[in-house]
C-alpha cells in the first residue's frame, strides 16, 4: 500500500448529517457518539458531529489502507488535531475509531491489533485515562455488538475532476512514477472514466518531468508506452467533460518544447563564450594599462633620483600627485623612495617622506583655489 496519500484519495467528506445518518455505519457511529457524549468519557469539544464523524471515517480508512506494522499514534493524533483544531476532539475521534473498526466485517488480526493500539493511546503518560473495556459495557446495554459488525471500509476518493485544483506531487505519491504505484492509485477509483482522468494527470506530470525537465524515467517506464497501454486497457480515449479538457499534453508537444529549450541553451552557450572573450580582452587591456602606468611612474621616479634641474619640480610633483591619488601601496612606496630634498623644493618639509609632502602640498593648493 502507498502511505501518505492525500486525504482526497481516501475519503470524500459526507456533506450533510441526513446523508450521514442515511448510511448504516454512519447511523451506528452517531448513536455511539450520542451515548458516549452523555458519559464522562467524552470530553466536550464544541466541534459539530458531522465534522467529527467524517474525520473518524477518514482516519480509519487511512489506517486500514496503509496497514503499517505498528501504528504511529502520535502521527495520527497530530493529523487529527491539525484537521479539527482541537486537542480534546482528538481523543473523541480516536475513541470513535475504536468502535468503527469494531464494526468491520473482517475482524482480522490486523484489525484487532489496530483496535488494541488505539486503546493504548488512553494509557499513555499525560493522556486522560479511559477504560475502554468499561465503555464497552456501557454500549452493550444499548447497542447490539452483533449488529455493529457489518461493514467493510474501503477508500472512497473524491471525483477526479475535484483533484484539478489541488496541488498534488504526483512524482512523490507514485514513488517516482512506478508502474506498480500508479496502478495501485488507479484502483482507488471504481469508475473507469475516473481512472482515465487520474491517469491523464499522472501522464501530464510524467511528461513534464522527463521531457521538459530532462529527468531520467524509472527503469520500468524507460522503453515502453505505459500510459498508452493503460488507456487501451480501460478501453477509453481522451475525452472532454464539464468544460475542462482532461488530457495529458501529447509527448510531441513536450518534445517540441524540449527542442526549443535546447536551441535557447545553445544560444546561451554562444553568448557566454562571447562574454568570456570580451572579459579576456578587457583584462588584457587593463593589464597593458597597468604595465604602461608602472613604466611611466618608474621613469619619473628615476628622473627625480638623478637630480634633474629644479626648474621642472612643480611639473613633476603635479604628475606624481596623480599617481598617488589613485595609486597602489606599491606605487606610493616607489614615490617614497625619491630623495626628499627634491620634493622639498616645491612642497616644503613639514611631512616626512615625499608622499606626505606631495599630498599636503596638493591639499594646500586646492584650499587656496576655493
């Protein structure tokens, strides 16, 4: 069996109380609800009986369908609380689940084990203690237990068209599109038209993931048209009903989309290559500029160190300032290697080192010009 199926796959809520009471198990379960509600065992929760009974039917159907070796009551209790929004109501639902399972025609070892584990819920630390055997005695005075045993709970999913507006991860619930899992899901619906619609939704999700997203299909789906064979088995073609087109987009459409995506990726690769070429050219240009700048600065520094004529001091200092303003630490260190006597001719000797003197001189000229 497939665990973690959406609620809509296992139980379609009964809409009215009249409809609930018109069915044998619903009427019996409501009678038990009324009996227990008059006893101290049933905590008042303020939730309408119809909502409680629908939750009981759903959780029991889910439990019978999953047939896990050991029921994780904590998971069921948390799910019930999330659905109904009441901790006290959770106890009510679990209590009624015991009696609904007792109504099962098939009192197999699995069913008896589930009933026993549900009863254990009320013996857990922190839970309200309830002697379910004592409660059974209360019921025996009013309800004939032989009459109670006469139902067989099976999944009652909603109409396939109602799944259209629900976010369903078909990849997850079909266990990565396993044929066995898909067939098991289809069997939840008894009507072949409903099965076709569900199959179409699964096919649509399968085509999207394997053709559009380039995901590798499972081994048992790789070399055969499972969906075409399944439709042939149902003896139905893709149809239209209720104004909604219930078909999976043809694989040809996805292949055409895939070709377009491949073309766009090729163009993108070409643009990326051109982008890398332009970046490389830009880096070469920047490298060349750095080399020319370094060469120019070294020439100027060498000129200063060779004690040139002091009539060119002002011009050279101005050029050196441009290097210092945007220069690297290495360039500033190179300027600092100039003989201070040369820079002092124009800048003065209030700062140690040519760099400091040149900057002070430039700031002074800038302040005077304002």
